[in-house]
C-alpha cells in the first residue's frame, strides 16, 4: 500500500511539473506577454536615451532602425508616449534626414516619417524627404558598385543599404500614392542584388570586399546582421508593394529563397550566430540578426507566403532565444556592436538597432497570436 501511494504521489508530481512547465513554455506566446516584454525593452531604450542622451545623431541609421520597431509598438500600445516620442523626434529634426543626401543610411529615418504621415496626414512630415526622393528618382544610377571612391554616398553598394534606402522610398510611395518612388526602389534593389547576391548560397555578401574572403572553416563570409538587414528590408518593401505590381512575384521568389536558407541555418539555441556559415567561430547567440530574421519569417507566415507548419517551429525557438536575452530591467543583450562583418557579442552588449529588430519581431508575433 505504501509503495502504491508513493508511486501515485510521484506520478502526480511529474504531471504537475509537466503542466507547470508547459504553462511557462506557452506563456511567452500570449499576446499579453508579447506586448509586456516589448514595452519593457522599449521603455529601457527610451529611458537610456533620456538619461544618457543619444550616442549618435537622432537621424542616424542606428536610431532610425530603432524607430521602426518603436513605430510598430506605438501602433499596438494604448500608451501614447511611444507615438509622442516619434513625433517629437521628427519635430526636433524639422523632419529632415541626414546631411549626406544620397547616402541610404542618412534617409533610413524617412520610413518612420512616412508612417507618421499615414497617421497624422501632416505634410510637413514628408515634404523634405519627398524633395530628396524626387532627386533620387532623377539620378542616373549608372556607377559600378565596387567598394571605392565613397560609392556608398551615391549608390546602394553594401547589403545593409537594402534596409535603409528602398524601405524609405517604398513607405513614401504608400504615403503619397506615387508609384515612382517604389519603382526606383525596386530598380535599385535589383542593381544591388545582381552585384551582391550569391545565387548558390542564397545569401548576400556585405560588399564587394567580401567576395574572396573566407571564414576560419573555409566557408564564405556571410554576416548574420547584414543578411538580416536585407531580409527585413525585403519584407518592408513587399509590405508597400501592390499585389499586381510587376516586380512582386520576383521579390517573393527572392524572399522565399532567403527565408528557406536562413531557416536552415538556425542554431540549436534558437538564434543565428554572427557568422552564418561559421557559427562555431562565434559560438554565442546574436540578437540583432536573430531579431530581423524572426520578424521577417513571421511576416511571411502572417501574409500566407510561408507555411506555418514548416516555419513556426523556427519562430518558437527564436522567440525564446530573444526573450531570454532581455534583462529584468528591459535591456536587450547579445547585440553585436556596429560593424561590417561577423563579431562577438555577450549578455551585456546592446545597441539601439537590436531593440528595433526585437520590437519588429514582437509586433509581428502579436499580430500572429491575435489572429491564430
């Protein structure tokens, strides 16, 4: 009798532990949890800016990438402070982009301006960038993309630019209803892709200087965040591309190729390490690339371009890796510092663009959970 009772008690304990573990496991996939941790990360970042000041200019691409995530949180949250923050940023800059007129990094911020215009319909929010975009449309864009002669100030000669430039033009196209901005974005997207996209690996080189570089294991050098910039830029262009646009099928083909390749490179910890083809040389998770990939794949599931059965297991592992990188005070860790190639990260390394990627991911997951 005693043995039976002991066995029964043991089995009940196991059952209760399993149920409790399952609840803990599933709790990170509830809309309330997703919104809460998004707000925790965003509040930490806003407080850091407020108390320590901006490390770089408010229009800088690093901050602009963060604003894209804050923008998506602002659309979901009942807390008006996020939207007010973004409007105040625009006002403080007189709605101008950075000083280098044709450098994609300097007008990345315009995608947030266009989003805000869509809400407030205030012409001042897009007028300066619209003038710049008209100039971009009229430029010849015939230079080769070799990484020399300050080419980045005139062309999208590095893969990161595909998150900075075409997205701003695509959102402006949606805001104004003028297709010419989307048309130049697509034309220049394919110019960069024809030069930097490795059709065998289905990945982008960072720039021309990486064509012949190799990792320690002999593989080509494909930077995680660099390809994260591309995939996230790709879905943000698609977000603004009409269903009947002549280039949409070509963009979706590229998106599916990249999404499949990226999903296959996910590590057992749920993340993508800094080097996609030599993860062992960078054995720690990296959250900016991981954030952009998770966001981009979720977007594909939400828009019925990727199959949930195949890709949501990727999301489950990645979201746990991301949320496990958020400190109790809201700081997002494991973000690789500014660079142009794979590099190290640790629990205490953070950067604003990583927060942007995390918030973009959370927003897509929130949408998924609310309609699933």
